[in-house]
């Protein structure tokens, strides 16, 4: 069943990227307010999409086998449920800001496609030489942030604008950084402390805010192994934060499984196809570099140098 009205009334709400984010965690709500998550304040004030991120209360949904919804755990990514109209999303997570924000970006990506905007899991580098921005795209922990910071530190040419999520407008070829906060392993001189969340320090960047909208330059795709270059799963790996991109569509991921219809299925498939086609258009209209960051075999400095030699 759906969340009860009483439960919803007890949640903290924040409007971010045109999404109404509701959580039972006071600390997570505080962090969202501090993170300045609504970049440049340019997202719509009216939210018709709700994302319920619970950390203390179990969600009232069951799998097809009658089992409760699984919480995010170290060894299990958790289940995300949604309404058939794709306007309500539910997740039983943990008190980790990065997880919550990444899922917000993923849900925003669904809505962005409807506006002709493609949300991508990426680092974004402003290049002073071409007055444009390059995207470093890849899966979680592939090295986007580290490579972005190394490129920034390589000289005066680059500024790392974002290390998590960006959005491209296919109509005019511009790209906008969506995330304003950073959490590097080692903060360089470019960073200033923003706030701390559960013992983890988050940062702003010097001289970056407010964030400009920039012309897109080169697309840099990061792969983990040479085999990944051939398996045709780059998008599914890199955009696993986006519901319906990497996970199979099943009746038991919906809050009202009996309302799931063939028309709904067609809409979900259409979204998957639209996202893939939009990425293909983007890739075909911009220079694209494929780089293998095979950790343990090639140093991240060598990978960074390979990218630099191609820009």
C-alpha cells in the first residue's frame, strides 16, 4: 500500500530540481538545505514528483513473494519503488548524503528527458583554451573525481565545475553542472569547507558559484577494463542511479502493482529508448574519447595524461 497520510505529515520536505524530496532523517534534511542543491535556483518551484527517502521507517511494500522491501546495505543496492505514473518514488536507505543526492539526480534525469535534457553521471571540467566544458562520464568509483582534480591541478587550463552530475540541453548543446558540493579524498587548494555530514567533510569550490551554463566540448568515457569497451553496457553501468535504466521492469517495483498495465510498460520502455537515443545523438555530435582506467594495472596519473594528450 501507499504511505499513510500520517507518515507523510511527519517527513521533512525540500524542493530540489523540481522534485519534492521527503525524508524522516532530520540530519539528511539539514544537509540538503546546506548543500545548496538547487543550482542557481533555476529549477521549477512547482513539484509534481515526490521522492520518499526513509532511513528509520520500513516502506509498506512487498515483493511478489510477499517479502518486505529490502533496505540499502553494503552488499545490496536496495529496491526503489515507484508509482505507475512515475510521479512517486520510494527508497529505504541509510543516512548517507551522497546516496540520497545521487538518487535525486537519477529521478531528475527521468523528468529531464521530457524536456530534451540529458542528465549524466559525470565530472565536468571547464577548459579555458576552448571556453567550453568537457564531460568525464563513468560508473561509480571509476575515478571521475580523481581524474577531474588531477586535470585541474595540471596547470591553469581546467576548472573542475562538478564531480557528480551534469545536464546537457540537446537543443543548443549547452551543459550545466547540477551538483554544487564536492567530497574529495584529499582536498586541494581549490576547495573551501562547506559542511560536515556524518563525519564526512563536504566542500565548495573557490570562485565557481554561481555556476555558468557552458558549451559542451569533448566527451570522455571511462571504462574499467578493456572488455567493457566491447560489452555495450556503458550506459547501464554509468547511469545505474537512474531508475529503469539498469534495473529490470517488474510488477513488484510499483506501489500499486495491480495498476501496472501494458501502456505503463510501453512508457517505461519508451523512456529507456529515449535516453539511449539522446546519449547516442550527444556522442555522435561531439568528439568522444574512450579511456580504460584499469585500477592496479595503470596509474590514474597515466590515465589523466592520456586524456590530456587528446584534448
